[in-house]
C-alpha cells in the first residue's frame, strides 16, 4: 500500500500535500480501497472556504457514501473538475489526478495536528 512520506494525513483518511501556503487535498489509497469503486464525488462547485475538521463534501462508492473532512482551514482555490465526469480517477490515482480540492492554507499551525506517514501506517495497521 502506498503511503507517501511527503504528505500529512487525518484520522478520517484524507491527505494533504503542502507546497508553501497551498494545500492539495484528497483521500488515501487505503480509504478508496475500503470504499470500493467510486461512482460520485459531491463537492459544492460554489465552495469558497473549508474549515479544519468540518465536512466539505461527500464521496459515493458502490458500497457506501462517506463524508469528506477538511484537514486544514483555508480559501478554496480550485476543485478538481476531472472528478465530475470521472470519479473513478480516485481509485486509479488517489495521490495524483484523484485530488479533490486545492486551498490557500490560513493557519499553518493546523498541520502540526495531522499524522505523518508513520503515524498513519500505525492508524490503519500497516
């Protein structure tokens, strides 16, 4: 299982890639595997901000619907439009083309409460 060391993780299986004050957010390979085939991603196209720990959308798979939780607070810069017509991209490339939102991080201190790759591996028993 791929758990990149350059990402931070939440207990709810979201990841964030930080580049300066920009964060790219998605769900982990573990999460997409547990969900099964992703058939729909619902993120409000008018979403302008997210708040750490709060819901910012849902992901629907054949098995279930799951909430998406923000790892940080920030201004939404971009929502991945590929997922509108090709939600299965999350199953194929969860850390690449399957990203969900890009945000301008408001409080970098929030990153310190997230898990590193080793802590995330421990969380999922890997």
